[in-house]
């Protein structure tokens, strides 16, 4: 059988074609940036205890854990002559996410805000996951680093503007930055309204300016090799049942230990993650026992079991990278307002000044990321993708750890330069290294599975960080950032172990 490698046959796209296919990420990042910079503030305003913030944030990663592989799996199997393969998911996600962005700042009680976060994150995932596969679909391997870097550029630009919106509305337009107890400030509300419009417009720009290749053309050497490996390493239904049973046993053991020790409620979510994976394996084994191996759930579990080696290696890098990022997103507002500004009361001017400064810091690191993303394809050719990503992660980790030693909030800008460099690289290099090892007909699914290693560390961070800070650091949330920075440095060391089949030819 003669294999056709479409990856090498795909035409090189122009700068503006790559621009158009990536532009939707500008809107997606408006949603993420507003969520990351303001969710803790909204929750605290609506009465959340700071130590419970992490468990409320769990809505986002749990939603991603469920949605990402499903969206990837079905986007691989979608094709419409007019709308294409990935673009229907872009559009549906944009409509739902824009609606959630309007709903969240108008929440009157905490549980409504938590529900809005859940809807928002599910909708963003519907749009975002196919965008990652889009680069693999549309670009030859030699242009993929550039394609992911362009996405990172738009992520940075969108996050800069979105993160700074509350400050802009307050300082430039005179819109109130404070409100009565239990009320969301008008500056935050208007920021979310602008974000909803930007999300919808940017994603629709990509939908209407980009044409996709029919999926039936994409038969690659990786596809054939992956299928052969699956056949050679096939396992019986009992094998999957044993794995599921083991995961259930771990979940039960952890739950019992947490109960005996009287530990924090959010730790049960950590145990629940094992139970969820255990249930998935058991149900898949039942379908296999009934000779229903073509079932979508069975294929998802089997492909998860046979991940490419590069993907397994990158999983460790992603785990420690995103543990650090999630620690930053959850606790930066609490850490900066208490450790540097000396206030934990959301009704005070001092707290809101600190919260606004955090929004600007988030804008700052995303601005650095937008600029640095443009240099990544060139730096990667000079020093190699592995070494460059290690250096970037280390700079981000040092930046987060430095928060503990800084008392002048202005100096935090320097810390965020390091975080911005890491953020640009996190959004670019792992995906570029991964895409070359994936079969084209499962690009969306594996990109979704790859995000397990973003979501799982987020769930673990949300489950244990509050407990660790409360039990071992006397409730001083600045130490959550120290732990996050240390985790990012560890990620950089793991990155040196990745086998990267780098194709750097013709990337100009």
C-alpha cells in the first residue's frame, strides 16, 4: 500500500492566510482573560470565602475534562461542503460563550456566577479545541510552529486588552470601580459586554475568511502507523475493566482517608477525578464485551491508551506548567491584595486598587507574550524547541516565586515579564512538537486529549492548593504563587526529556 503524506503536500499559506485562520483566538482569549482576571473578584464580591475560591473554580477544568475529547472526536468526524470540519464548532461555541459573558457579571448570587462560569468554559472549549487541530489540518509541518505562534500572538493581544478593560473603564471613562456589597462594579460589567462582542466578531471572522481541506484527503503515514500499533497492542475488555476497577479503588481509598482525617471538602474532587476515569474505563469494557468496539467511547478510551510517545513525554511538561498557571490565576488577586496592599476586604478602595493592578499585571504578561510569540519561530530554529521551552518555563517560574520577595507593586511588572515569556512558549512549543507525531484523522481528538494534561493539573491545583496553604502556610496565599513557580521550573526540566522530531526547514 502506498501512503500519501498530505502533511508534506499541503500548500504553504501566506502570512495573511495564517492571520485569518488564527484571528478567532483573539476573541477566545477575551473570554479567557476576563474569566481569569475577574472570576475570583466576582466570587468574593458575591460572598465567597477566599479559602473556597479554588473549589468554585473547579467548574472550568471539570468542564474541559468532559468537553475537550468529545469535541475533538466529533470535529474529526464532521464535514460540510460549505461550513467545513472545524468551523461549525467555532461558530456554536462563539454564540454560547458570548451569551455566558453577558450573564456572568449580572449574577446576583454566588451559585449563579458559578453556573455562568461552567457554561462559559464549556462554550469556550467548543470553540477553542478545534482551533488547535485547525493548525494541523491547514499547515504543512514546516509552518506549524509559525501557526501556533500566530495563535499565541492573538492570545496575547486579546488578553492585554481584556485584562485591562476594568482599569480603562475606571481611569479613562470614569465608570465606577466599586459598588455596594454583593454588587458587581459597573467597570467589570462593561468589560464583559465588550468581551462578548469581541469573542463573537473575532471567531466569525475566521469562520467566514478561511476555507478548509476535505478530511477524506488526509491519509498520512502517521494514520497507518497508529492503526497498526493499535492492532498489535490490542487488549481484552478485562484489561480495561481492571484499570477501571483500580481507579475506583484509588478513589474510594482516598475518600475514606479524607473522611477519617476530616480534611477539606475540595479534596473529594481530587478523589472524584479517579472515579470518573474509572467509570469511563469500566463502561468502555462493557461495550467491548458486547462486541461494540466501534462505539465512540470505546475508541476514545483505546486511543487514550495508545497515545504517541512524544505526547506521553509532553504530558509531564504540561502538567507542571499548568499547575503553576492555575495557581497564578486563582490566587494572584488574593496574594497581591493581602501580601502587598494589606487588604482582604472586597468593599474597600485599597482591595479594589490591588485587584485592578492585578488586572493590569495580567495585561502586562499577555502583552509580553504577544511580542515574544512573534520571535518564537526564529528562536526555536536557533537554539532548538526543547531548550528554548525550558528557558521560557524557568523564567516564568522565577517570576512567580519573586512575588514573595517584592513589596513595591510596580516591581511586579518585572516578574510578569518572565511569566509572559513562559506563557507565549506554553501556547506554542508543546503543540508544535506534538502535531508532528499525531495522525491527521485523529488530530482533533488527540488535541482534546492533550488538554487533559492542562485540565488535570488544574483540578489537582484547585483541590489541594487551598488545603496546602491553609494547613502549612497559615493561610498566606502568596505561598500558592511560590508553589506555582516551583512547579513551572520542574516543567522546564521535564521538557529536556521530550523526543522532538523537529522539522525546522522552510519556516520563513
